[in-house]
C-alpha cells in the first residue's frame, strides 16, 4: 500500500492499523480532541490516537 501510515488504536494502543490517505473518506475529531475517528471509503471505521491535524501531518511527511 503506497503512502500507508501506522496509527495506534484508541481501544488498545499496543495495536496499530495501516491506512493510506487514498482510503480515507472522512476524519472526525473526538470530543476531547485527543482521538479521531477515521472513516474509510470501504465503510470501515477506526478510532485512532491523535488529532485530525496529527493524522494529516503524518501523510504530509515524505516516505523514508
């Protein structure tokens, strides 16, 4: 998956999910703004650690 990034899951920070920017339909911030709900185009949803800004910043970083 080109440009995929790893995000820690809110419910279990020891687990991560790999998401590419092209898969994302919407990013919805949590009420306390420490977490975000990432809704994918295929209907999957992942509650991850980080703000909407943090997530978008991960995709703006150059691939190693």
